């Protein structure tokens, strides 16, 4: 399965380098250099994983994570940071982040996390569909 990734980081050179490395691993990658730009996209729900920088000017990673999870709690978000703090990491995990990795992230570890994210999203979507079907069937008086 080819994972579909949204990569958000304010460092344009870093974004393009990481995107190229992910594409070399047969991933479909879309990039944005700000959280505002990324959240303005119509297709945010369509990604298997969102890889998001924690420290960005304007809307930071935690604010973006909050907005992403508001829009769709099933979306899997992996945060990247060059300045990880235990406090921010714990807060991010409580807010629903799948993981927090330090920059420069090991590409193999990041790839594994992305594959795991795609699997998690598929399970959550399947469960939601099954629950919806049960509700529809339960509401019928056959």
C-alpha cells in the first residue's frame, strides 16, 4: 500500500529533502510550509498520516494538532521537533498525537511510524463504518 502523507514544516529545505526521501520509499507526499497553509487544504482528511513540526511561527504544532483532531479525530499525526521537551511531548500525546520524534528523524523509524499510522487509520475507519451500519440496522423495525 502506498501511504499518503501531508508533511508540514516551516523549513522549506527540510520539507523538500524529507519529502524526496519519503517519495523514494514509494509514499505520496504533499508538503506545506505552515500549519495555516496545510489546514486550508480541502483534502486534509484524505491522508494516512500527517507529519507535523512542533515549533513553527504563527500557528505552532500543538495548535495545529488541536485543529486537526477537531476536524477528524481519526487522523494520525506524528510530530517532529528539534527542541523536544517532555512537557510538550506529554501534552501532544494527550491531545491525540500518535508519536513525537526528534529532528533529524531517522528515516527508517519515521517510515515505520507512517506505516503504523496508515494501519491505525484503517482500523478506526473500519470500526466507525461498522458502528454506523449497526446503528442503521438497529433503527429498522424489520
